[in-house]
């Protein structure tokens, strides 16, 4: 079966966030299940140079103001890519979405409209020998692809759209309709219109045959006004076509048995090396080297979403319980200041780095006992999955992907031997404080703690299971003759 991914990012060619990781890894995992997946992405500067065996497959003149071509090639990781080479839209320095001045590129509607239009062309068979059975759009940048396909009168492939972040919706003025080759008849609430504007994500959610998001709990949450960012009504209307599939992690890169960034390698059956990592992390961050102190860590963007103010409010509880805290993150100035002050005020007990440091993120996952993820919303979340793999028990808010991936160490779960971490709800400082108390209690029961660590480390967090779920979804949508 052939699947065309449509996305604005794909690791390792271009990455600003988790979307790139999914689009880089999922096609490879689907290939293991004998799916032929190719990903259409914009040819930003450097993308064509990053392709192995590039071949021009299609030329089109003009598309949204200039000549374009599609270049097929392979990433260094072996994923098949169609790069949309449209110099008038993508050959610019800066970020995929914003210019050097920090503002959205003024023609983002045309840039990502062109991406979606090319997905339509490929979907309708313009490449001749490679015609997809499924077109799978990711986030608002690909949102018009299901719309263009649904609005064409030709035989079309089935369409799927995945929401990675509902906060970004791609809203543009009504007068972009015609330049985007959308018919006036589509400018209604039963089409691409969203409160008087053209809504790219809205259009995708309306026209796609199936909608997915990156965890089952988030799929339910975005049907509520609290989490739906204004699209909850539409999502409730489409609830029967909406499912959640939790992301996998790159289990090669995040593997305590083979991680080059940590002090000692270890496995679920031979976890002793974790102690050496704890000592290495403590001395690296200027913390007291103390094997018996429960070491909490946080690795996060510092933004309101991530709930780190709740952690700041609970530092007295954490310290009173004998805990230590390792911090890695950057973002909002007042949160950065809050953690800087906490480090200064508590030398030897709270330490860390305000900044971005990938190798340190690995050492923290290996050395800490607990990773705290107190998010106010979290579509999927990755750091708690890394925590499971490294035996660093996640302490998470009970929502979104966090709720779906961590099993709380309550009495029943401990009795049944299924617990992998701690959850707290509601997302308040008080509830987080109560959870800290539960962590200290379990930490004092060394055997019970070790069992939970073992269970966390053996939980499957790679891409195989998610890929099986996507495969089942595609099979349910594709024509019966697709193989
Ligand atoms: P989000 O995408 O909302 O930021 P996720 O948990 O899905 O949250 O992914 C965050 C990713 O970024 C993880 O891989 C995490 O390790 C990494 N990360 C976040 N902050 C830092 C940092 N300061 N240094 C290194 N890695 C970081």
C-alpha cells in the first residue's frame, strides 16, 4: 500500500519540533510493515543537498507565482522524500515559518498552499507510476491537501490528517481564497471557512476522511472547549472519525544500553549503572553526591504549557523530603529567573542549566530517579517516554499523552505489578505536592521502587506499535485492491 505523507518538517532534513521526529521515524517503521511511504516536504535551503540519489520527477509551471519541481530522493536514514522545490516560496534563510524578523512569512498561505496543492497533484496520479492509496497530512501546513482532494472531481485517494499541535491553525484572510485556488463555494462553515477566515487546519479537519492525534486522551480532550482551541465543536461532530495514536520514540538514540552521552550503560536486567550516572549527574551539576537522595529532574521548554510554575511552588516540599532537583530548560524569562534563583538559594540541592543541551538531557534521563512533567496540556509528550526507557520514573499530570503512557503507582497498580510512575490531578500545585509525598514513600521502599523501575524500562516505547496502529487505520480506509 502506498502512503503519501505531507508535512512541513522531517528529521533529519528539517526540524523545529516533534512533528519532524514523527515524520522522520514513522515512515521507516511503516516500511517494516511493507508500506511504501513517501513524504512530500518543502525544499527549504539545504534540503536538496541532504537528499541521496536526487531525481527530478515532475515540473510544473507556474504554481502560486513561480516554476516548481518535485525532486525524489532518500534521507540519510533511508526515508523516501519528495522535495517540493519552489525557490520563490522556500529558498530563503530563516525558519520554515518565520523570517529573520521573527514574524510569520507574509506568504505562508501560498507556501503551504503550494505544498498541499502538490499533494493533490501526486494524489491524483500526476507522478504516473507512483500513485498513493492514502494521503496523510500533518498539522495545519498540510491542512488544505484533504480539501483540495475532496474538492476535485477525480478519483482520489483516502485522506488522513494528524493534529500534532492544535494551537497552530493556519488562519488567513478571506481574500486568499482565490489565490489558493479554492472555489468560492467552499468558503462556508461547511468548508474551509473559520470565522470569516480561511482555516487550513479547520479545512483539513472538515475534509479528511479520518482524523488522528497523538494520544487517545488528547483526542478526547480536544473535543472540549478547554482544550479544543475553538475547534472542539467540529471535532465533536467528527468524533467517530477521530482517534489517538501515541507517538513512539527513537529507541536507537534513547537507549541506556548504548548511549554515548551517559557515564555508564545499563539495562533493565542489569540496572546497576544507573547509580554511576546519578553520581556523575550530581557532580556535574554541583549537587551533593548522595546515592540516597531522591533526585528529580526536569527537561523542558519553560512555557506556561509545561506547568513549571507548579514545580517552583513545590520546591519547599521537594527539599523537605530530602530530594534534589536537576533542571534543564529555557524559555519564559520569569520561569528561567525562578529556577536560577532556586539554584542560587539551594546550592548542592538544586542545580542545572538554563539552556538547551542535548547530551545533558541524556545524562539527566540516565542519572535522575524521577522526571517531573506537570504540563497543563500535552498532546503526547516525549520526555516521560524517555524516562520510562531509562528507568527514571515519570511524575506526570494526568492528561493528554501523559495519562496514556504512565501507569500511576496506586495501590491497585502496585498490587497488579503494572505501575510505571506517578500521576497527579487536577493540575494544581497542591496535587503535585501530594504526589511528591507519594514519591518519597515509594522511594523509601527500595524493592518496590526497583520493581517499578524494571517495569518502566521494559515497557514498549518504540515505533513498532504505533506503526501497527497507523497500518490498521490505513487498511480500513484504502480501497480493497490496494496491497
Ligand atoms: P514539546 O515538543 O512540547 O517541547 P516534548 O516532550 O514532546 O515537548 O518534546 C521535548 C523534546 O525536547 C524532548 O526530546 C526533550 O528532551 C527536548 N528538550 C526540551 N528542552 C530541552 C533542553 N533544554 N535541552 C535539551 N533537550 C530539551
